[in-house]
C-alpha cells in the first residue's frame, strides 16, 4: 500500500457519510431552522433562559443526529449562538475550550503523531507479530494484541487502523488469500472491531477522554488514568480472547500456516533498518507519558498535563521529533467538537435546563434503579437505545453524561460508578462479543464494592468504515 493510499483511506467513508444531497442531510438542515424557532417561541412553562437554551441545544443535537453539517461546526455555531443571543455570557458559552478535556485530546493526538511519524508504532507491530507466531490463529491473536498495545502510544482508532491495515494487507498477500477469502475477511473484521473497543477501555480515544472530563466536571470526582485502566482491564482481556475465538469460528482459514511467515516479519523489520535516533527519542517520550499515566495515583498529575506537556516538548526545535508542519497537519476538528459538547453541558447547567432534562429523562427508569445489578442493566440498555439517535459518541456523551452526573448527585449515588457504566456502552454495539462481555470493575476504581459493568462498541465508526473501504478497494 502506498503512502497516499494509506493517508486517504480513512477519509473516503467520511465523504460518503456527508453527502449534502442525501434526504437525511436535507431534512436535518430544515429541522435545524424550524425546531429551534418552534422551541424559542413556544409558550412553555420555563424560564426564558432555559427555553432559549433548549432551542440552541435542539439545533446542535439535530445537526449531530442528521449530520446536517460537520459535528465541530455545529458545535461552534451553537456556542456562538449561546453567546450572541444573550443566553449566557461568553465565558460560559465557550467554557469547554478552557476545559482540560479538549486539551487532553489535543495532547493525545500529538502523541499519536509522534508514534506514527517516527516509525515506533510500526516497528512495535512487526516485533510483536514476529514473537507471537506464524499460524493464522496466532497471527490473528497477534493483530489483536498489537492493536491493544498500540492504543497506549497511538490514541486514535483510525490511526491504528491505518497502521495495522497495511500490515494486514501484506499478510493477506503472503497467505495468497484470494479476494473474499476468510483469511482477509477475518483480519479486517477484527482490526475494525478491536480498534474501537480498545479506545474505550483506555483513556485514549476522543470518547473516553470526553467521558472522563464530563465525569470529573459533573460528578465532582477524580478520575485517574490508572484506575480507569484497571477497571476495564478484565473486560479488555475477555474481549480480546472472545473476539479472537469468535473470528476463528466464523472465518476458519483456508490455509492455517503462513509459509515463510517468520522471514516475512524479519524482512519488514530489516527494511526499516536499525533503530534511528528519531525512533529512540520518540520511544523515550511516549514511554515517559505512559509511565506518568500509570503512576498518576501517586503523583496526581492530570493526564491532560502529561499528554500536552509531552506533545509540546516534542515540538521544541532542539528535540526535533515534530515540527511546524506536523502541528499544522493535526486534525483539530475533534478537539473543537469535544470543547463544544462540554460547553453545551455547562450552558444547560447555567440555565437550569439540566435539572429539567434530568427530571424528565430519568423519571421513567428511576423506579428500576434499586440495586447495582438492575442499575447496570437499565443504564446499559438506556444508553444502547439512546445511541441509535446520536451516531457520534462524543455528541452522545456530551448530551447525556451531564444528566447522568446530575442524577447521581440528586440521589446520592456513586457518580464515578454510574459514569463508568454509562461510558462503557455508548456505541450500541450489535456485536455479540461485547454485548455478552461483563467485566468486574475494580473496587478501587469506584471506591465502592466491586460492581458489574458492560462494555459495548459499534461498527458505525470511521475505523470500521475505513477497513470496509480498504476491503472494497483491494477486493478483500
């Protein structure tokens, strides 16, 4: 695969999803005008600031649901309208941009650039694959394990798919896999699925970073990177093994062993040459960030400070890992989207709209939240259904997590526990792997007796679409 193909692949499915002439987009654009006007002038028994805030929130949510425009652009416009129409002051309307959550995501994006630009991520992938084995089951397991480990240094599912898909294509060719064979289908399916799963189980992707920030802001509790990792570690292991076994069962290989597999991986490593000075510096920086994250229970440095500090340090001219061009090429839209979603929650809180939504939203389910097991099931399926209406995980969390945190405080419930439960399922997965994957959340992670939580992931995300695009373009 050429560099041009690798870089353009993730954007292809996005273009398909943003067809400006699709009926859904056109209907969304019309509703983005009509619904806010209807709410703004409706004779509702609400304070003017609350009602007007709901009108702008309605615009943002409709735009996110229907993809009437880019997610970040809709969020930006919403923040501007909160301010321009006098609903709240500027510091509240754009408060999400001063929140460390958005900057944590920016720092994580810089870390991903460090790992991919230096070649450390690709070298690590080939090294792990070489050590695990050359039979198809072991190669499949190696892809999953590599994807999981790369999550620590490449905190973006799409970026990991870009790295791993090129490796999978080389493996498919080495296996002599014809178009449509199970070897290729199994590898690409598992890559698309696990890339999304592991973003949730480690505070790495935009969704988990957003959820952490909203839990801390709304619940008033500290969410440590290390405790989050420990809480989801059992689920990560179960999901890893379940995904591996299920893929082997659904897509049995036509050829069980890769002839010359060891030579294939060694040749790829030899082609990369010995460790360069750039790779060594990048590995040292990324390793420092991971070490500080894992030990944050001891020093309590904010994860955002660590990520942003390491990313900015790499940009210093004497360090020479990243330069101005790398900074310009970073995709800032997810950062703006996260900031806008957090701003929306703060506006709802300031206008008392959060109280109204919390009372309305949880009235029907509150009688069933009597114990931890019923709470787990109800929270999971409520989020499962809710996510069907908001295909974006960030918009889903931005509109719902403040309600969950408000509900937890009103009923003296453990905000961190509910936040972890609510975060673990926002992708409304249709896959049986994660639907059945119940994990034992570590007691120290929630400061309560150990509880059950559910993790789910959805194939409606860009990384899945990217793999589908590659499969179509290569006949896999």
